[in-house]
């Protein structure tokens, strides 16, 4: 145990900027956590420590010793490992100070510093993240990005919906609260001792910047209001989004919708998601121009699967006015011919908003959303329809609405079993008999089996690609048919008149 402690401390000196003056203090805190009251220094070979890009090997040894010596109950082992690497990580104040010192030189350096620190201290489990499967799905006019994420749990829509009205209890109130910084965790709440953040001011209020441990795309970050309150899509949110990209012009930022099914998985705490990535939506081309009363702001409808607009201007104030005007109009807008009701027993209309900077101009993307349900579509009229639930049934938040699909980890195993069964010449019934959980994919298996080709994996991938595109089509409040085009024209007329 003494040797692994010394190796971890040396790792922290080399990779986590642990100062020489803090070594004795940090070692004693680790001994306290491990319930050890003595220590003798051991020799550490730097040649083993310096090449380590991540601490996996060292933490694996530590975990093994904790389990062997039964220092804590089995359910607590991961939390204790997290607490120890968190102890080796610079204090939040030191990280925040260095972030902003680097920012004054170059914002890229600041965001890269925090990201690399979170990889080096195991908050971002990069080795595990690298097992995610990712591919591009090209279509005639656009493309989608599709990933099977091995670390993201598949959530139930009804559980997400309950969070909107849930009264916060316990400590921290939710997994996004600032109170998570340094929190040891418990059986029903993750360990966050190794998370580090950078403090921000957006729209005159305190926020903070952190990275997502799931890393859906390059530099996937979460920007969180220090105050725990429900998400809201309004003018203040637009101002905050533009404040962020003004400070970090190399990142995009987006706000999920504030309603279940069309929002994210956490609706009870205001937050944004962003990163150093261009979403597929941002590559889509303008389809038509929307004439605005000011020449300083342009607006175009996009050639995209759901109903999306792009606003562009160098004038922040007028851009904010126009985006807010569209969102406020849409919030109360109904068009029964297109199944759009702004509200029934609850509000249904909302929007997903994303922002970035390009060549000195602000670009704001507005996707119109509606979460109304019906007898025909009890899970949502503008949600993924039931025939696609076997691929994805969760709400379509800003990431998927922008063209990057995060599919559940179960698909890695299920799609492999389907491929192997078809290669072995099994019938759909036999494949399902051997693996009963594949019953949800019966239609897909049958369709592919009927037209079996030489490249079965490609056929399965093509099927998944088409399903994701169809899900985005489902989310469009105005479809690409005559009725949808007529409804869209009516909305644009109401907006521009």
C-alpha cells in the first residue's frame, strides 16, 4: 500500500501539478482515507509514471488493495478511489485561478488545461470513453453523427418528466449543483471529489463551467447556473448563451428545451451544453429566407429534418430581440391543422437554442419543439414514434435535435448478435429464440433477412442510420409535406407581420 501511495503522489507531481510543499499534507490525507496510521517511503521509477496518459493502472492497483484489505464495504470502493485521486488534484481555487490566467493568454489554452486535467485525474474516464462507437451517416442533403455510448445510462422519459416538478431534497439537490464539487457521494449519488470547474459570469449572474464525464463529442462541456432552479427558454437564456460564446468563441453552446420529451435528461437545474464541435445541424444549408424588419439581422429556414432557423448578426442586441420574438410567438402559437397546440392542461411549445460565432458574427439556431401527446402517440406526437423505440426511446434533446445521436450501450451487444445470427443463416425467429431481448428488433431483423446481402454489418448500420433520420423527421413540428409547408408559411407570416 505504501508503494502505490508513493506512485500516486509521484503521478500527481508529474501530471496534476502537485507542489512539493504539499506532498506530506496530501499523503497524510490519503492515509486518513485509507485508515492507515504509518508510512515508509518507497522508491518510485519515474520511467513507469511519466508515460502514463491516464491513471488507470495506478487506480486499478489501488482498488485491488482496498478490496483485498476490506478498507470499506464493496459498494464504497469506487467512491474511495475517487476521493483519493480527488485529494491528489489541485484545489478548486487553484484550478480556477490557473484557468483564468491561461484564458488571458488564450481561451483555447484555458479550456484545454481543464479538459486535460479532468482526463489526468480520472473524472473523464478516457479509456472507457474511447470504447464508444462512432460513425457518420451520410444522406443526400445532410449527414448525422451516430454514437453508441458505453457509459451513458438509458433513462426513462417518465422519470425525467418527474424532475420538473420535483421538490429538491437532500444534499446536493441534484447532480449539477455546485455543491457536488468535492462531494464524496453515496449509494444514490455519484462521487464528485475529483471534479474541477471554472467560475463564469453570464448575463450578470454566477455560473460555472465543467466538462461532461461522458464526452459525447470533442470538449463536451456543461455550463451551469450556480442557482438551482428549473430550466427556462427565454430572453435571459439567449443573453447568457451569447455571453458564453463571446468569452469562448471557439466553442458552441446550446440550451435544451425546458419541457420533458423535447428537453434534456435534467430539467430542474438551468444549464447549457457545448463544446469544440460543429453539430451536423451547423453544416445544413439555408432553404429559404425569412424577411425581418431590420437589415442588421438575417434569418433563414434551414434544410434540416426538424423545423430549424438560423439567425445571424454582428449586432447582439438586435439579434437577441429577433430570436426572443420568435420564441415568444412560438410559445403561444397553435395550428390545429398541423397537430400543434401551444397548451392544453400544460404548456407544450418551446424551443431548443444553440449559438456560436463565425467570422465575427453571432449565429443562433432555433429549433421549434412541441411535446404534446395524443391517443395515437401517447409518448409524444413530435417524439420518436413507437416503431423506432428499439433504437432510441429517450427524449430528443439538443444534441440529437442537432444531428448527433447518442444511442444506448445495449445496442453494441444486440446489433452484434443480430449480425452474427444472420451470418450463421438463422431465421429471425431463431435469432430471437436464442436471445429473447432481441425481440424488440424483430421488424429490423425480418427486413434485413428478406434482403440479405454480402455485407450484413453495412445493412444493419444503414437501417440504424435511417431510423435516426426518421426520428428527427418525427420531431419536426412542420413536416416536409404540403400540409407542413402550408403550416410553416402561416407561422412565418405571423412572425414577420
